[in-house]
C-alpha cells in the first residue's frame, strides 16, 4: 500500500508507510533545448554542408556539434527533477525521467537526517550529482531546501527536495523505531 501523505503520521503516531517528495528545475529545460539545437546543427551540417574547405573541418564541426548536443541534452535532462522515496528500509533518490542516476541508501546505514535550508549549486560546484571531499555527495537540481543524511561511515548525502523537513522527520522516526526494536531484542 502506497501513501503520498508526505510525512503526516498515521493515526497511531507511526511514520507513514512511504514518504515521497520531488524537486524540479525548469531552467534545465532551457539547457536541454540548447543541446537539442547543437544536435540539430550537427545533423544539418552533415546533411547540407556548405563547406568547401575540405572534409576534415566539416567532420570536426559535425562531430563537435553532435557530441556537445548529446552531452547537453542528456546531461541536463537527467537533472530536470529528482524523486525521493523513503520506506521502511530504504532512502531512494532517482534523477530525471529515466530515474538515472539512482542512489539507494539502506536506513540501517543512516545515523541522522536533517535539513539544509539554503542549498545552492555554487556550494557544490554546479547542478547535478556532485561530490566534494569536505561536504560529501549531493544531488542538486535547484536552489533551496535539501535533505541531509549522515551515514554511519562518516559520509554525508544531500539532496534538494521539496518539504525536506518532512523527509528528515520521517527518517528520524524510522530510526527511532529501528532503535526501539533493536533494544527490545
């Protein structure tokens, strides 16, 4: 049974069975359109070449336009949005329409969850899936709030998502339930 109540506790004070959240970045669509334009230019050059200076410059222009277009198109479409899902066992982060890249973190590896209120691409070196030695790993699709998960091995994972406070609350509630079950055994 799947609930989309974004962190509202059930009648018994338990965390919801499944919490889901998303974040979008409409600016990425502009970059994807630029990538599609580069790709179209490369195809147009290959089909209807006005170049009279030889095959090598034409080939380099076509390959360059097609490569740049594909990189921009697919690189930006992967980070147009992010979907976050928390269930009883796992935190899952899926990027873009194909859900790739995807990161799955077992809650048994998590020691704490918190909120970063001002996550920016400048802090992480740009949009997308990022790693900074002093900060950890992040999926940044927009500016604003993000979920910060601290793992037992000292690593930190951050993801921009709407209602990050609810996600952190659900994860902390799950961790308390896991700890309570473990102490009863």
